[in-house]
C-alpha cells in the first residue's frame, strides 16, 4: 500500500470511528443482528448485478471471444480485489486485465476495453445520480441536501470529462511509451505490448453498437441495486418504496464513487448512507446497519472470487 493509500485509509477509519461513536455501536449491532437474514438475498441480487456488469465490460471489449462465464470470472475477481484488498479502487482493474489476458485477450485490447468500461461505468453512475436527484427534487420540500449532492455530481462529472479530454489529447500515447521502456528494461514484461493503446481505445469508442450495449447494461446493473437496498431496509424494519430505494442507492453509490481513493471507500460509504437515508426518515443507526449489511455482503460475494482467482492463477500460466 502506498503512503497515499495508507493516508486515505487512515482518514476513512477515523471518519468511520467518529460516525460509529456518535451513533452508538450497540445500536448498530442490534440492527445488524435483526436484519442479518437478508444477506443471502442481497448477495443474490448483487451477483445478478455483477453478471450484467460483466456483459457490459464484454461489450466494451467488442466481445474479444470471451464467454459469459469467462467475463463474469474476470468481473467477479475485479470486484473482489477492490472490496477486500487494501488498495484504492484501481487494483481490481489491474487484476481483471490479467484475468482477461489469461483467457487469451491481447493485453492492449484488455487495457483499452477496461479503460472504456470504467468510463462508461462512471458516466452511467452520473446519469443514475442525476435521475435520483430529479426524483428527490420532485418529492422533497427540503432542499438542504442539494448542495452536497450537487458538489459530488460536479466532481464526478469533472472527473469523467477530464479523463475523456486527457485521453483525447494523447495521454495514452505517453502511457504506451512509458510501458515500452519498462518492457525493455524488464524481460518478464516483454510479452505485454501496449503499442497502439490509444488507437485501440479510439476504435472501441467508435463502435456505436457496442458502446450503446455497454451503456444500457450498466444502467440496468446500477438500477438493480435498488432491490438490494429495498430488501435490507425492509429487514431493518424501515420499509420504503422502490422509488425511495432507487434514490437512496443512486445517491449513496455516488458518494462511494467519489471516495474511490479510499480503500473500500471506508467511512465514505457510511457517511453517504447516513445523509441519504436521513432524507427518508431512516435513523442513523439503521443507515449504518444498512452499510454494514452491504459490507458483509461484499465479503460473502468477494471471498470466493479471490479463491477462484488463486485457483486460476495456479492452473493457467501467466502470459
């Protein structure tokens, strides 16, 4: 873990400790124990989300000869690393690329398709957040939430726009050159060629049908998170409508996305749920219990993914 990741992780832990101490650990533990039975249902919903997200990734790659099973394995492992290992939410993408390469995808295509998938994922989350804001604006008399949600939307939008602009201006050509020098210095990297990365990404972006397919699949995947929130809050004794669940999921996931630099978005996710759930009368201890249930679900889904990756890595030689 780099010093930046360590500092972000420490800040997240401090924020989480403050939130928990304010609300009371006993209250949170009581609610988690009450609703623990919902975790299998939440895991089932999330696995469907992962499968749909995997198909979106395959669309960004242009198919690449990948089977649904193969791309699901890569997506599952990618999330498992981001969820459980002490890295900012980029390590999973690197491991995901390695899984694709082991399945016969050319490294340059695997990297280009993954970059494109990340862009589409962030862009569709932004759309989902705007939709959640629109619903909340129409339904809520109070606008106290508008400033902090708008700030998150602006930051996310600037991040997406900045990355698109940077790669249009040739950032990936610089990455190609840097990787070429690294491969020349390290013989073990010689099989990995990223020559033509910029051109490959531009070609994938020009595939209108593939892009449209990736976009709507990611939108469906994000929206399915509504069911997970709805089930968890019902188990906690705070039944909300599916529309309210959609708003909670969209705004809370936007908060988590904004905390990408913090390993596991620790503290960021919890603060997001407390703020958003409070708009619907859900007390802070139940909002934190919802976040805990999601994190337990992460472990339930992600741990087998890491075991699967270890088995695949042991069985299939690296390229």
